[in-house]
């Protein structure tokens, strides 16, 4: 039993926020018919029916059909909602059964109205309840105009039936009013929530599309940068190689100069490609911190970022930037956090990045951690960093520490790097000559 409860809790926390909203809405919609049965159906009916064979038989039959209405609408609700959210076909057979149960319930109400010894005024609430279950199912399955047309026909037929058994004047108006109220309550309580769910799912799909477009745009950017770097250089290499071949065939010494130039351009291309790939793979810590705060706040999580990445070396920023990415992903996917604090602390001895959030019910065993954390440890190991995880009392804390806070001495200025490359190129040309 305890294991099943823990499994349910784990399954609940693994749901996305919109899935939780849909689950809660479905629970409310399933409970509504039973609440109305108790308040509008059974209690007034028991008060209205006096002890007598025929009234009791009709009353028990009415109560039974009301219960069947509640059971059937609970079975139909999911299929009707799936149709509204464009996941399935309309449940026509279920709606037909729900309509038949409603007609039976209304017929029993009319029969009780015609029996002497029944307090007719108390049957008004039973009439209002009779249209509720069918109205809930129909509100998901058809357009609003069709919904009102059908219930206008149902209301007119019910009023005509009451008039046929001798009900006149204000009581007919009251019957029409309570049927109208029941129709509106079932429509507003079902359709408005379903429309909200549809908008939320549409926004969720839009976010997924936006993420895919961002990935595609990044791929295009990388391809464009690589083309800009390699396209011109490869064209020049091809032309100079062809020229060198022609000069070599003629025995001209300028062929060597052309091949030295080809070598220089190839080395320059190799360096430029490394720079493009480095810019693509490395993460800027300041950008990642701002992006994490924006994403978490957009998801309804209060996020506070403390500290600045100024003065950190590029490898350290890249490693910690990946820590921010993975931690943000874990907060969004695996928890139900309401607050997240990201703190960056830089001292003369080490740099520390702490990400702490609430909404985590229990710590997962170390053996069940995802591969993302293992990848972070590998990235941090490249800069002699460590990763520490703690969890308890509904909070999860991730701390990454790197021993160096300032740029390393072996990191050269790009201008110095280019000067060194020119020196090597001149040396290669001198040796070649």
C-alpha cells in the first residue's frame, strides 16, 4: 500500500504543469454530477415522495436513473474532452445513451408530478439535475449553437409534457427557468474549463515549436558561419593548387611559392574552423544566467540570480554555463518548484555556482541520476571542478565549484595567437624556400 502511494506521488510529480491542470479539471468534472445528485436530486426527491407504493416505486426508479446518469457521464467525460481537444472522434454512441437516460429521468419526474401525494414544488430541483449530466457531455462534443438548439428542444418538450398532465401558469414558467439554469450551469462549468485547457495545450505546443525553430536556426547559423569561413578559403586553395600544377608542369619555381601559400591558407582555415566550433560549443555564463531566469519566470517559478561572471576565464564560464543549463532543465522537468535561487560566488581561490529550488519531495538515489549530471561532472573535471548534490525537506541544491576564478596564464590574447601563427607561417615559408 505504501509503495502504491509513493508510486502515485512520483507519477504526480512527473507530470507537466498542464497535465496536472487537466487532471484536476477532470477530477472536478467527475465530481460535479454526484454533488448535484445529492443536492438537487436525491434529497429533494426523498422529501417530496411520501410513503406509498407508486410514489416510492417511481422515486426509486428516478434515483436509479439519476445514478446511472452520473456513472455514464463519468465514463463519457474523457472521450468528450478528447474530442474537444482534437484528440479523438466525437462519442456519438455515448451521447445517445446519455440522452436516453436524461429523457427517462425527465419522464419519471413528469410521472411523479402527476401522482397525488407528491410535493410537486420539490421536484423542481430534480428537473434541474436531470439535464446536467447530458449537458456536461454535450458541452464538450458540439458547438455552442448546436448545444443551445438541442436544449431548447428538450426544454420545450419538457414544458409540453408538464402542460399535458395539468401543470399550468407559473409552474410551467418555473420549469422552463430551472431547465435553462441547469443548461447554463452545465455549459459554463464544462465549456469554459475545456476552452482554457485547449488554450494551454496550444501554448505548450507553440513553445515546443519555438524550441524546434530555435534549434533549426542555430543549425543554420552554424552552417552559415562554417560556409563563410570555408567557402572562400577552399575556393582560393583550389585555384592556387591548379596554378601550382600548371607551373610545376612548366618547370617554373613559382609553383613552390603557390604551394606554400596553399599551406598557409589551409592552416588559417583550420584555425578559423576551431574558433567557429569553440564559439558554438562553449556557453557564455552571463547569457545562460539571464536565459535561465527568463525561462523559469515564464514557467511561473520565482527565480533570483545573484553574482556576476565578470573576470572568469572562457573554459570556466563554459563549464558553469552548462551547469546552469542542466539545472534549469531539471527544475522544469523533474520538480514542482515555486522558487529557484542561483548564486554565483567568486573568490581569489575558487568559483562556486549554487542552484537551489523547492518542490522536490524526496531525493532520488545516486544510481538513478540522469546522464546529464554525469556529463556535467566530465565538463567540470576538465577545469578541475567538482559537483555536489544535496536534497532534503523538499529542497534540492546543486553546487559546482571550480578552483580558478581568474583567467589562466596559458590563455593567450587572440592578437598574440594570430601573431604566433604568422611567425610559424613565415618560418614554414622560410624552410620551404
